[in-house]
């Protein structure tokens, strides 16, 4: 029998007051952890599985799109301008947005183009063999990372279940509650270890559930915090905070106009100037939006050490007119960049992917064990549809007044920062009240019929 079920209650049905802070808070944390685990775990499960798939999409892309991404090595290459001309001929109705030159002799050149009728944020990418001048294929790509269709499909599944803006609420709900559930579980685990271990079957499930959760705790908190930066509501609050604190990522200025409008030195001269300015490795060359704006060249390397320098190059002279070095970015902008890249499994390459795989695997195991614990908590003879009962009611009313105020203020502050968490917490409270009234009504009916 659960010790909580035998604890005495007062005349109004609430537990008697407890003396220590944790002794008072523990029943409330237990009940919140229970409800959050049962109701939010399905969202966490989908986010975890889809995130685990996304982690390994770079390798999947290399296999599925090998014919477009790789070419036989050769010493000579066509000028970049000629490769752009070949891509334009393949998609004459599109305008060139940017070019990603081949980095190694075995890489293809990407020419990213915009179609007037495209409204889904996708670009038409033409892959060109830089040596033979042949078009290798045409595909849609998405975002600054140039994600190809398979990675984009998994990414949208992870972020919004292919349901658009409405679907983003699912991932924000999962990211918001992940940290709360993890920290609550840690507090319960620490307190349980101090009391000693029990030997029942359910106790062993609880011990394993808590131990695995503690091992992956830091990873879960990291995924929760970085995942919220992409969310709809909490993400907006984070963006506003970064802007107010001047933590945004700087960009090369395109405000310097060309002294000779209409004169264009071309992408080859621009790329040469960017290389001289120190932009080595993979880069993207953004073409000017008009006849006076400069080109912008940006490094694309997101592994360690991060290469994210950018330069603006005058369209008429090919001279560098502005330089932004990653080393000069604000610290919080760097941390944001590293956090996002680590969340995606890019920062340290395969080791990063392996760590994320272990964290996701641990979270999946914790979820499975959580539902197993719920099943083991079910009534053995009828009642409650055969489901595990929540922990004892009245835990909030049993708190001292200072703790009640502290809990309310904490929930209000967290709810303002993480609106989806705040709204869902109110939903939990409503569900809790309805379940309590239903149970009370059922008890009265049983007592009346008896």
C-alpha cells in the first residue's frame, strides 16, 4: 500500500500541516509530477522520437542525395558565374538568391533560386557539377541550413507535426514541461535516496525511472531551454529579451551603396575577396537585391570551432566594405549559436549525435517506466477504470501561507515567461478539480446506495 494513502487527514479532507519546507512541498510536487508525466508524456514521446530521427539526417542526406551532392574529383572548375548561368538555364522562371560554391573537388555547387509562386519558404536548388558544368539535379531546400526534403519533412514533424502554426503548440508544450518534470523528478529522487530504498516491484520501477532521469537530467534541461528558442510564444519572449539586452546576432551591413550603379564584378571576384578576408571553408554568397546593394558572404561551418564570419562586398569594385567576425559576437549570441547547433547535433559532429541519441534513449526509457509505474499503481479490484490513481489531494491547502504565496508567484512568473506552460497548468488544475468532484460524487453514491 502507498504510504500516502494511510496518512491522516483533517476534518475538511486535507492533509495535516507539515513542518519542513520539503515535507510540505513534496505532496504537491508528487501530484504535479504525476499529472504532467501522464498528460504530457505523449507529446514528449513524439518530440523525442522525431528529434532522434532528425539528429542523424545529415548522414541520411548524404546517402539519399549522393548523386546531387557528390561529383568525381577533378582539378579544373568552371567560373562560378558560368555555373550560375547553367543553373539559370535550368530554371529560367526563378531568380538567383545565393550560391554555395563547392568546397572540395568532390562537392557540387548549390545555386539557390526563388520562384515567384513559392509561398512555403522553400527555395529551388539547382546542383551543378563545377568541373563538367552539368546539372546534377533540382530539389527544394529550406532555411539557412539548406535542408533537403527528407530532413525538412522530419524537421517539420518534430517542430509542428505538419500541422502548421497550430502544430507548434505541441512542441512548445513538450519543451516547456520537460524541464519542469525533470527538475521535479530530481527533487523527488534526492529525497527518496535519503529515505532509503524499498524492495517492492513498483519501488524498483520508481528507482530505475528516477536514476535514468537523473543521468540524463542535464541533457533534458539543455534540450528544453534550446528547444524553446524555436517556439511560438516562449520563443517570442526570448527574442524580445535578446533584443532588449543587445544579445542578437550581428550581420554584415548592406547599407553601403555602390558608387557605380549597374556595375557588377560578379560572384567570382566577390568570393576571391571574401577568401582574402579570411572566410575559408563552406560559404554562401548572397547575390545583391538590386543594382547598388553589396554581396554578402557568410561562413556555414557549424561544427567546432564555429566559423560564422560574414562580409559585405561592394558590387561594383569587389572590395570588402564591412566585416563581422564570430569572435566579436556578443557572448549570449555565441551561446545561442552553440546551443542551437548542439541541439541539432551539429556542433561536435558524430560525438554530438551520439550524446543526443543517448539522452533521447534515456528519455524514452523514463517515459516507458513512468507509464509502467502508473500501471503498477492501478487499483487491483475495480474503481477508477482500472487506472493508477493520482497522489493525494489537498497538498496545496496543506502548505503554510508563505509557501502558498511563493508557489502562486512562482507559477505566475513561469506562466508569463512560458505561456503554453501556464495555460496548460491551468488546464491541469481544472482537470484536477473535475476529477475530485467526480470522485466525491461517486463516493456519495456508493455510501447512499450502501
